[in-house]
C-alpha cells in the first residue's frame, strides 16, 4: 500500500506474515528464508530506490537467516549481528540485542502497570537452538524494516515493544493475540513535528510533541473511574491545562497536570468526566486553542 502524509511525502508500507515454526523450526526455516529471498527480489524489481516500510510477524528473530536475507538483499546465513542492513534497515534489531520479546507474553508477565517485555538470554537461546525442533520460548518475532534512506529519519531510541497490560488481558482463547506490537516514531519530509506511529493514525494538526499513545475504552470490570488513556510527549515538556480529550459522542475530558519531555503518562478517567464507547471509539486530542491536534480510532482491547 502506498501512503501519502499530510505534507505530501509518499512511501510504501508492506506487511508480511512468515511461515510458522509450529511444524519444527529446523524443518520450516527454508520456507521462511525462501519467502524472504523472493520478497527481496520483488522489492528490487518493483520498488527499487523507493522509500518503504516492511513490517509484520516474521516468526524469526533479527539474527535468523530470513531476516539477514532481508537486511542484506542477498543470500545470507543466520548469525549474531547488530549491523544496519544495506538493503533494509531493521529498526527492531536493537530490541533483539536487548533480549526484548514480542511473542509469547501473557498476563503472568505483567508487573505493576507495565508488561515485562525483556526475557534475559532469549537471543542467545534462539541462536543456540537454530537447527532443532524444540520450542524456543518467547521471541522477538514482530519487526520493522525500512529502506536505508528512511532509516535515517526514524527516531531509533523510540523503537519499543508495546507494554501496556491491555495486550495480555484474557487467556489464549479470548485475548486479541499472543503477540505484542512493536512501534517507532519517524520524522517525514514536510511533517517534521508529526510522529507517525505503527498503531494509530498520524496527527491531523502539528503543534506540541504531544500525542495519544493508547486509548483503553473497555477495561476489565467496571468502566467508571477505570478507563484510561496514555499520552506520550516526544518533544519538550507540556503543561496539560487547557488540553482535553473528546470522544465521538462529544463527551469531553479536561486534562490537568503536565507530562515530561520524552515521557508517557497514564491518565485514569475521573468519575463522571468522560466515557469511551465500548464498541470502539474515535478519540480526539484538543489543544488549548480548541484545535484538533490528533485523532485516533480505537477498538476494545478484549
């Protein structure tokens, strides 16, 4: 799919879901590597030189053969490396090096208000079990790869595994997925103040570096005084007085306090102040000048 930003910048976004390891990692690796080689050839043929993002569930870690093929654009072997690829730049490689995982987490991995996304030793374990059929445990299967020119615009320190507990509520039968999303912020030409997020739409209005990261319309149990919205600040600290959230029904939630530079803040709805539609909602962040700064569409987490 080709996208165009409000500033007129065009780029391609492609999604790939690789063959599962379910039948045995060693027996299925050739299919994932073969798919990676075909994708690389197709990108060279049809999108040579064009800016692009390739993302998805690769069912392999950044060190595995399939990902090294996509990073190099040529035949490659599995190896432990943290180099930026000459063909595609794997933004999530730093997460793999830090033993971050996106697959296999559940409610047992929630600590306080966050999901624990780091599993020490998982990178080495994945590499050591390269040719086996055993289950390799939790892994970083979900990744973001970009053309090298775009890689320079991505804020590398912004690459994260989504760690809100909403991602793990429920069990294997009723939660949305056994994968956690990965995301990164990027400054695109013509939209330098507008970070584009993997999970939500780009802001319609650029002002402060403030954005909605995660709305939560339908928490477990009683909604009142439990609904939350997570705000993130990519730029300088922002005083929230005068800012407000507005739902599709027109309900408003006046904000207060502040959020520090580069920080996130989870806001819990005061009783009677605001309500999000449990069947999905559109939430707007309204600036003190009464302008729509950002709008996100959201569906219930469970």
